[in-house]
C-alpha cells in the first residue's frame, strides 16, 4: 500500500526524497537556503510541497538560471524550528 501525505499529490516517500534535496544535512529543522536544478514544474512542485509537509512553512522560490538541462532555483524557508510547528 502506498502511503499518501495529507492534501498532497505525492506519497510520503516521494516527499521525503524531495525534502532531502533541500534540507540542511546537519539538522533538518534548520532554515532552508539552497540552490537546486529541476527538470520540470512537477519536480519543483514536489520540493515545495515537501517543505510545507515537513516544516509547516511556506517556501520562497526564485529562478536564478536556465539551461538546456533545466532551470535553477534558490529555495528558502524559515524551516521547522522557526516555523509555527517548532519548539
């Protein structure tokens, strides 16, 4: 059985993999400030939904580049610890 996150098109496993691309490797609860390359809008949507799912915060996304291999974005978020669900 595939486990699906509440109010999302993606499974918890898919969200977890997407979140790993943007989380701080030292502590997932820290703020997010990273650059990622994505090949499609659904891939970007998955990352955004993963941030919302795991941190209960909104992501800020700014396109910073475009090549034949995809688009590059800076993605930031206050993260779990500084968000409404944090300690």
